[in-house]
């Protein structure tokens, strides 16, 4: 039950080009919870409570997904070649049109051209994207690289796709940017003009990005949703849950948990015994 949720949390905390994956990750999480309810691994009431908090609150603005979701997430999902076989639902299509309107900013000719190229992309129309190599799953796993290599027949949409799909969903870059500002503007160095300060932060931040790309290459920017790793401390919880399920234990009641006082007494006894053993050895 916890594995799908932890995968979304891990993705949201992962740096790199992850915007094109977050929508699908949320969908897979809800699907995983519903399957757990069908298999009897979790009560349907608990599943409904979790879904209410995450996506289905009667007041949409209170649901976690709608608090953090933007039209760019849906646009990135629609532009991800990994999901070309999936039909876009009404929410994704509506968000795509909203993002297109924001991106074009009143330029109707550009908006019409992008919409036309988007329909070509979704229908698989084009000589470049109909070759065997760009249609393979191995190439579609990494959408930024895919658009760089095979999107040249749709130049306007390619530019938009690279801008959207290269974004991340975590807040780490923002925190790193604040750290750069604190590093450059100090108590002793606090009379810099704002424009000069912006330029110094820009140079400092992008120099670090260039150094990392030169040392690790571009591949670190893109990840695959199927192979994203769960943190070791959380993986132990997933393994423990699997062991409980194999033993036929669906949920632990409070009375089944060991008494903390008993644990403390047992630990104290172990420590005393260990001290006696050390004294005998000496």
C-alpha cells in the first residue's frame, strides 16, 4: 500500500527532468491503492480517506493534488512520448489548452501552429517519429532526448516540449538559489546593486550546472518512472509490510503492539548481562 505513495514522494524530491512523470505517477498511485482495496490488503474506508485527502476532496482546493498541480504538469504528460498510446482525459486536454494560451500570450498564429503540431504528434504523423527507433520504448523513456533527436519536423512544438519537459517538480533548485544569494550577499558585502547581484547569482548557479553536466553528462537529468528507487529507510517499511501480508496480517491493532515498558526492561537486562560478561573477561 505504501510503495505507490513513496514512489510519488521520491519523484517529487528527485532533481532533474521529472515534470513529464508526475501526472502518471499520481495516476499509478491511485490505481495501486484501488488494487490494494480489491485484493483486501486495505479497507475500502481507508482507501477512500486517503483519496479524499489527495485528490477527491469535495472542496477541490483542499485536496493536495489540486494545491500543487498546475497546467504545466498536464502539458508535460501530454508531450511525453512514453504515453502516446494513452488517450488524454478531459482534465489533461483542458490544462493543455490553458497552458498553450499562457505560453502564446495572445499570439493566435503561434497558438494555431502549436495546436496543429500537437495533433500531429499525438496521431503519430510525421516521417521522423514514425521510424522504428523513435517508436521504441527504450527511446521514449527519456522525453527530453527524444524531442531533441526526433522533433525537428515540429520546430515550434519541439521548443515548447523541451522547455516544459526539462523542468523539475522538486523545490531543491529554489533552495539552492537562495543559498547562492546568501553566499554572495553577506553582511560585509551588502551594497551590491540588484542587477549586479542577479548576474553574480546567475553566473554562480549556471557554472555549477555546467560543471555537473561535464562530469556526469546529460543523462542524470532524466529518470525512468519504472526504475525510480525508494529510499532505503522507506524500503524497509515496504518489506515489512510484505512480510506481514505473507503472514496473513492485514493491520496491527494497538493492543498487538509490545508494551514500551517491557521493551525498556528487556533492554536494561541485556545491558546488565553484557556488563557482567565484560567484567568476567577482564
